[in-house]
C-alpha cells in the first residue's frame, strides 16, 4: 500500500497547501528513481517542460531500459523566501 500525504504550512497569516509528492510508477520493483526538486521548485513544475508539457518522471516510465525502476517525484515545502 502506498500512502501520500499533503502537508499544510503557515506563511504569515495565510495558509498555503503543499502539493503532495507523486508516485509515477509503482510496480513493486526493487529499484526506484527519485526526482527531488530544488529550493525554489516543486515536484509538479520543476520536471515539466513549459513549452511541450512533457514531464520527466513520466518520460522515464516509457524508457524500456528503465522498466525495472519505479519512479517517484518528491515534493516538499521550502521556507527559503518566507
């Protein structure tokens, strides 16, 4: 079973929800590729081509050389600018 939780965070008086991490492929493989965004990004936009809409974690699942890997995109809150 896979459980993904979203976490709410406070930013001043307003509440902002942190989008959940994304499990792209869960085939029960022993190996996993994990995408971790930088301090100013998130799991949903960092790995997406803004022009074509292609999403790197999804593209990995189409590569037959990487079929033995599950794929996960981690999302976390960065308080760098708070």
